[in-house]
C-alpha cells in the first residue's frame, strides 16, 4: 500500500476534514477571538487529523502488506486466511471472515469432488475387471475353435479396456506403484509376450540391444508403457521394432524405434496431447489419441522423461529417460559377506 494510493482513496474524507477546520477558523474569526488562539486551535485540529490519518495508514499498510506478501509466497492460496491471522482492522476482520468462509466452502467442494472422483474410479476399475471376464472367455473360445475372425477385434477391445483402466488409475498412480530396480530386458519380454500373436500375424520382428540393465521404476506401469508403444508400432505399419538402452553416468536412455509410416514434423510436438490423432490416425487406423497421452502422464508420475523424433515415411523413435541414483550403485557393490579380506 502506497501513501499516494491511500490519500487518493481517502480524498473525500480529507476534503471534509479540511473544510471542517476552515469552517471552525471562520467561526472563531467571526466571534473575534485572538489571532494567536485561532492559529493554535487550527494547528491542533490539523495535527490531530494528520496524526489520525498517519496512524490509520501505517496499521493498514502493515496488515495489507503482510496479506500481499503471503499471497505471493504461498503455493496453496487457500491457506491465506490461516496464514495472515485475524487483524484488528474492522474492514480487515470482515475481509478475513469472507476469506475464511470462502476457503471452507472451497474445501467442502474439493472434498465432494474427490469423493465423487474416487467413487467413479472405483466403479471403472470394477467394471474393467468384470468386463475382462467375458472378453477372456470369448478369446479362449476363438482359440479352441480355431476361429481367428474375431480374435483381432477381441484383442482391440481388450486393449481399449486396458487403456480405460490405466487412465482411471493414472490420476492417483502414486498409490498404485512400487518403485524398485526393474530389469528392462524382462519387462520388455513380458510386454512382447502379451502381444505375441498380433506381432506374429503382422510379421513384425523385434530387435533389442543393451537391455541387460536395470532402471528404478514400477515394473507393471513400464510393461503397460511398452505395450502402448508396441500397439502404436503395429497400428501404423511397422515391420521391425528396435529397442535399445544406453547407460550414462547420470541416466539411462531407452529408445523405442520402429520403421512405420512416421509422423509429420508439424504434428510431432502434439503427439502426447490428449485426444490428438493427427493425419495418421485419420487415414491409416482408427485412433483415439489417448495412448501416448496416458504414456506421458504415467512417465511424469514416475519421474521419467519422454520425447519423440520421427521422419515421415521412415521411422518413429520414442526416447525414455530414467534417472540414476544410489540404488544402482548399492546393487552393483558386493555384499558384506561376499567380500574377502586382503
């Protein structure tokens, strides 16, 4: 709060005060009081008004300054009322009470939203588990009867159901993952095994290099991410998928590359956006634009970096970055009982 702003805000009151002092001086002059007395009385009135205004300005500046500083420094603005405390100013107390009631109402609305969101997520998870049973039964019937006409469509339905489940869980992924060292080779093998039939039907070959290493992540979520990347490669005409890993001093980089139709350079910055399908999704395959969006969301939850590069008609490459920490060094050191004295 600046002094000139305060004076501008109190200008009507200031004009009234000056007019009142002038009127008092005028009456005293009319009653023929001595000039010295008139000056002393007028000075006392002016000094009193000035002192009262300065005191009011200083206490308002102190409280509103604290209010503004807290508003700038707080990450959670709804805690503003609890941080500044109840002031002595009357209008400050009114503002404080309004803020407190507004915060209480907001917290109640947020609690209701979270409760509804949790109930909906639990229902979706239950529905997914229930719907998987008849889908698995139909897949088994097709396999036993040797009827492959519906197998591909059933696999697509199963993949869509998986997407729904992981998307529902991605909002609270921190409650559903276990961070520990995970073998890249084994995790990729699990993902490839799930897509084995479709890979064989499409004649897609897999090639790996440098996957004999571990990264700190959640194995289940990473398997799903690999599955999504493989599904995209199969969807967009890949004949070969090449997965490689490189261990660097501060990170591990995993590159997932296919020789499919590629992505236009103008569309590359948007492929991780929600519901973005691009020209490939419209012309070559039915796409929801949710796969890579969920992948990026999970990577962010897990603390992994992800980026993409592509050349249309030649290749698409997804690069995932895993941070390295002391867990890697601890696992590489020999155990205490295995060390030999020199």
